[in-house]
C-alpha cells in the first residue's frame, strides 16, 4: 500500500504537497525558504498561497 502521509511543502506560505523525496514543492519554494514573503509564488494551480 502506498504511503498516504501528506507532505506539505516546507515553505511557510505554500499549501502544496511536496514530492516524497523533497521538503519543497518547487525550486521557487526552496529558494524562498529564508525570505519574508507575503504570498507564495510557486504558481501551482491549487496553491492558495497562504498558511
């Protein structure tokens, strides 16, 4: 059976699910990990851009 654990992207404002082998859903979120943002810019269709 596949692991169904949700792996939320580690970027504070992102609402996406990261791949099992990563903490982030995109290179944008990984690069923005240490910046202060007011919105997520990963551009995934389902991202709400907030916590």
